[in-house]
């Protein structure tokens, strides 16, 4: 049996989702914008899916814009907000003003970080990155304090994709708006949907990213929540699809898949969350029990309520996680917190931001459970990982050996 203890990078397509989208691949093939008999069922299916996605996050259907992936949604939010600010400045005759300014945390997804960096390199904006603490949490007060008179956007992810820390987004929105009411707030909630409650009104955000393949839909479908009244410029020019925001014929089967996954995530929210928490906690306990005392370190918030219920970032002292996963690649699906190249270890930016000690950072595994994870799989995963860790230490059941802080030799 193989074990897939990695549901953060992606999830399997849920069977109900595959069943719901299949008729729109094989039978209902019409253009959803067409008014004839072939197009109408597709158009109606998209309306229904949009409503399901909106209901999942406490939004209105008109506030949901379908996109092709989370990276597209993040880029749309950031570039669109910047173009709004640039247009405002042109209208106010503000050419001589300092560049627009954005604030983000220092553990954002590359889709946010690199989009901001590209705009900085083009001379279109300046950015401030607010550091997180050793649990991977950012302070709302620190985010607000980092804003300036030129700040137009704050972008802080809802939960982190490596350690699962859930950020205080509502407090951030409140703190920022108390100081600068006109600043927009964006959150990338890709990892949170289907795992914790996400409500756009309760969060107080203007823009929110969600991604289908993180909660049971296929890759290639996502959405951006755009608060009603926010005139985000169109991203793709052409037809009038997505309320004129994103031209291009919608892919009906993919949209149906996202809507179906959203409906399931909403209907099963409580039991799904409890199942993920139970299997995640079992995995953590099994690893700690199988390995010597002091050889493991859980990264992220100590308070489990501030961590995604499915996420376990665990460091194994003086273990080379990349090597471990390569050895187990046919039986275990997971990821490492460090990549090894020519006898040197490159630790992820997130683990560096959390100041994880090198002897644990190089041995960090990113593990996660999902809707269909079983306790049998959890036990097998723990056995495989513990066995390989002991092999690296060169001991059948003894304490860990020592690897220098500079990385594996």
C-alpha cells in the first residue's frame, strides 16, 4: 500500500466531483454563453456552481470570478488593485507622488511574493514584508504599523502552505482600516477552504483567493472573491464573461467541479474538519512515539486552534528529509522543508522565517491528511518515516546521530 500524506500540494479529485463534471465533458458540450438548447444547460450549471462557491465563503454570486488557478487569482488581485490605485492617482494629478506601497507577510506564497517583486522591479510599487514570529504568525499591529500614506493594499495569506499557521486576518483588516480606511485587504485562502471556516464578511476582506484542487476539485479551476462595489480592472480583454472581468469561454466541467466541491466542503465542514484533525494528531503521535525523545520538533503554532487541522510540519533532528522522501518516493507522498544540492541544504524561506534550528529544518517533513485518509495509512506512514530516519542515523533503535548545522554531508 502506498501512502499519500500530502494534501497541501494538491488533493485527489473527490468521486462526487468527478461524477458531477463528467456529463459536461461527454454530453452537455454547448457554449455556456449561448441561448440555444445546447448552451442553456451549461449556463445554468455555471450559475449554480457560482452560487455554491459564494455560499461556501459567505459571499454573493456576483462577487465570484472564476479563474484558472490560485496564482492567477493572486496576480489578478494584486495587479488589479495596483491599476485601480494608478488610475486614482492619474485622476487626482498625483504623478509626483511616491510609488504606491503594498504590505505583505514574509511567508506569502510565491504567487503573491513574486508578483509583488516583479512590480517592484518594474518601478510600479514599493513593498514592506512584515516578519512572522517563531510560530509562523504575524501581528495585526505590526502589519498596520508597516502601512504608509502610499499604501493601497495589504496581502496576508489566511493560512500558510507549509506549517499551517492560521493568520489573524480579521484583526489585520480592523487594525489597518482603523489607521488607513482606504487600504484594500487581500488574503490567499487557498489552503484554508474546506479545512476551517472562511467567511468573507467575517474576515472583512476585499479580495480572497480560493483554489479548487486544494479541496477535491481538479487542477485548473480557482476563483477570486471581489467585494461588491470594487471595480477591479478586467484581467483579460475579449468577451464579456465573468461580468466583463475575465474574457474567455468558461470551462463548464471545471466550474461544475469547483461548485460541487464547494457544496461538499460546506455540507461536511464539521465532520471533515474533525476527521482531518484526528488523523493528523494520530500521525504526529505515532511519529513521536516511534522516534527517540528530543528527535522531533513540530513547527508552527503550539495552539492547535491556530493551525490547520490537517497539517503537520515536523522536523526530525539531523535527518536529511529530501533523501528520506527520495528513498520512500514509491510508497510515501510528502514534501521536505529543505532541498539538498551537492552536499548542501537549502532551507525553505518559511522555515527560515520561523527561525527553525538548522538541525531540524533540514529534516522537516510537510505532511497532511485529507477527506479519505485512514488511520491505517497514518500508521504505515509513521512506520516508513521512522524506519528511514533510523537508517540515516545508522542505528536500529538508538538516539539520533549528529549532523552539522550547515547541512548534511
